[in-house]
C-alpha cells in the first residue's frame, strides 16, 4: 500500500492553489471558451427564435436541445489540450506518490466550478427566453441546472 507525505486535505489545498494560479496566468482560455459559447448561442437563438407549444414547435425545441447539448460538448473539448499538457506532470508526481489521484481530480473539479457556473448562466440567459421555453423562474432554474450538469 503506497504511503503519502501529506494528508488528503493538504494535498487538495496545494493542488487547488496551483490550479488557480495556472488559471489566473491564462485567462484567455476562459475568454475564448466564453466567447465561443456566446457566439454559438446567439446563432442558436436566432435560428430557434420564439418557438411555440404546438406539435411542430415541440419538435423544434427538441432540435434546439440537441444543438445546445452538442455545443456544450464542443466547448468542453477545448479543455483537452490543457489536460494533455498537465498529463506528464500528473503522471510523474503520482508515480512518486507526491499526491493521490483523488486529490488531483477533486481539486481540479472544485476549481472549475465557478467558470462552469458563468458559462451555464450565460447559456441559460441567452437562450431561455429567446427560444421561448416556458415555466418562469422554476423552468429557468431547471434549465440552468441541466446545462450546468452537462458542462
């Protein structure tokens, strides 16, 4: 059984600080991702402008959801080069038991939550009313949570 130099929570804090530092050094990565999402969503909003609740409108809403989810997956694919860049450091440090894999994954997941919230809010704010989705605040909240979960 491998032994580690630090407790789990200390590892998480150190990795989270390092991840925050790296994020602050490259704000253009988030800017590019946000810009791509906003431009794509404005295009989707103009294509699916004010859909009604008729059977045809419901089919068009399903088409909107399919396009919207594919947009999420494409914007998530932009994070792959960053992961590949960090992969060698991760493999080296975990090979020498510098920290646990779970600490690394959890710290990076927690650090990415604020940017994902911003992306999800912009996604929901741009498309919810322009597409004509109904149900007021509760519908918007459900739509936001669905988008957040898909990022």
